[in-house]
C-alpha cells in the first residue's frame, strides 16, 4: 500500500531555497508527480533547489519570477500549465522581512517594498491561481466526496496574530495576507477551491544559522534564544513543508479560510519561558 499522502502538480513561490524549497521538497516527497519552483533568485540557486526536489522522484520546473510583477506571475502559471497540464496545489512562500526599525523612523519606500512583496505578491498569485484552478477539472481523488479543483496555502506568520517592536511593515503585511486568504476562501469555494494560510513560528533555517554566526550582535542572539524558549524547541523547515502539504490534502476538505499556526505553542505561551 502506498504511503504517499498527495498526488498532482504543485506550484511553490519562493521555492528555490529556505522555507519555500522545504515546502517544494515536501510536495515531492509526499507524492506530487511534478513541482514548479518559482523564485526571483539566480540560476545557480534555482538549480540547487530543483535538484533537491528531483531527489524525491518528482519532475521539477524552475521558473524565475518576481511576484511583485503581475505579468511575471501570469507567465509562471502559464508555463507550469504548459509543462504539466494543471496546478493542483499552490503554496505562496515568497517574502521578505524588511528593515527592523520603529515605524516613526521607517521610510515610505521601505514600508512599501515589504507590502509589495509579501501582500501584493500574494494577491497576484492567489488571483491567477484561482483563475487557473477554476478552469480545470477536479483532481484525481475519485474515492473522496469533495471534488477539489485546487488548494492554495499562503505563508503568513505568527506576526499575523502578534506584533513586535520594529516589525511594522512585516507585521502589517502578514495581517493583510490573512485578510486576503479569508476573502479568497469565500470567493473560491463555489468552484471547490480551498484557500488557507499557514503561520510559521521561528524556523531554524540555514539563513538564520548563518546570520547568528556572522553578525556579532549579542542582542540578536539573545532575542533568538528568548524566541526559542517561548516556542519550546527549535523548529525546522521540513515541519512547515509537511504541514503545508497536509493543508492541501483533500483529507482536510472542510478546512477553508483558516490560519494554521505552526509554532509549537509560541503564540499561546504567555508565561512559561
């Protein structure tokens, strides 16, 4: 008996490295026959990301795309459909953190850059993913009563629920992602498309590890220690990837418009750290 939990075609923005690549790899590991990784990064990074997906036995299409440009998003979706015939699952993980500074010191261009990538980029992706999924027949799940045409997961953050000093643009952008998700979920359900958000806690990525090693800033290291203490342990990219896949699975067919918090209890822990 197959232990695979999902099948079909996945489309992952921010998919070349880090958290996004972990999501793409999880889609492949759990049974997707094809995965498109969509990212703004250079060819060598894209190639590394593609190889990680293909190690799991799936076909992988690596597409350069700037999610802040609607025409780029349209082309990436079109190329994926041309290559694989459809898009069953979309995971929108492209994003930036921006500059950490108080709102009173934040320049408008710095604020707008974060919103453009994290919020407008998600809007462009969701808009055109829903259009594509609405045109296609339901996926291959004949034994399930819900004929799902597609499932979308938008990457939010614990900052979509909480806030922190010097995180104004990022926090605003992630609150907005949840708003887009809820609205899209209501609008797309008539076509059997589910839209959810996923809010990671503090994830131990290679980028985080390098940053803590290279930046001689005791405040940064102290902050990360406090974050992990509140969270309870280190959390790893694969855990977010696996949660994203399960959220897309038809086994969660009634879950729509939800913000799944994956933080090992960070948000609810107000005293025990």
